[in-house]
């Protein structure tokens, strides 16, 4: 059984059919990438998995439990966390306060240890732990958003456009951190406009067009697929 198995979900925004019978799965230990143009439905899928949006059909099985009727605020405690597009850190709060908020589902006795683990992956956050989040750079805010999600001790981490608005050198740093989290045992579901970078670290990928999965394969095959290269890799 896959860690996450999404089967036949359909999501509407009013009369707009945004997600059309989408199915995919994520095995434990994998990095899975969802790629596609703006408006393809990538973010909508993540929000549906995390309970922020609801599907009219299908199932979302996470570790053998159907999440379809579980409120979003309870899904985090199941071991699934999302880092939203645009980071959305609490700008007026300190780095430490943001991180501590991410641990709201965890016993207090585990927070200190979790912080040490986060600081190992994100040493820059340790340096800036007393700094107000709104004064951090874009890359540092992305690290903080990821660290905050990791404080919930997730088994599956969903990342929505982690490279958005970042300089190329910071994009490389963020993707190295994603790989280090995966090697530490965190399964990753990655939505990313930078398809080249996403597929370069992924095990498998799904290509979305206008709310539908039109292609799925191992990441290397997608990188070498002419249609994918022309549409998403600028080749």
C-alpha cells in the first residue's frame, strides 16, 4: 500500500471543473514531483490532500486512512504537512515563535529535540532564531516555512513552489535541503514550476494539464521525453 494514494478526485470552483478525475500515489521514501503550467491544478491538488478543499468524488488514502472527511486542522496530526506557495510565515513573529507554532500538534516534551533537528537542516534559522521573520530574506523565509512544517514531525511533506521568487543560488540550496530531508526519512510531494530542478531530484513525476494527469513516469524518463522538454524544460 502506498503511503499516499489519491484516487479519482474532482474539485470545482463554482462551475469551474478545476481537478478532473486525478489519481496518483506516493510511496514511502520517495520524492514525487507534480509539474505543469500555471493553472494546471497543482496547488489545488495539494490543498485537497491537506483538507483545505474538498473533492466531490474518490478517495485520499494516507497510511491506510481516508482523509476525505477529516478536518484540515486534524490532518497535520496524522503526519502530513504542507508548505504553502508564497511561504506565508508570520511576519511579525520571531523565527522561534514561527517554529514553535509549527509544533502545535506535538507533545511539549518533544519540541526541544525537534528544534535541534530543524537547526541541523537549517543552520541559518538557528543563527536568526530571535530575528523577526519579516526581516528575513526570501530564501530564509522559505527555510522557515519548511522548518515550521517539519516541527509537526511529518511523515509526508508537501511543498508548493519552494523556488518561487528566489535567486538561482538559493534555489540550489533549497533543493539540497529537500534532498537532505528526504534522506533523513521524510517522503516528499513536490509542486514546482522549475520542472528541470524538480525532476532532477525526484524519483517519479506526474504531468498535469488543465486539471488532468496526462503523463506519469520515472523522473529520468520525463527529463528525456521530447514533449515534456519542449513544454516545461525550455528545450
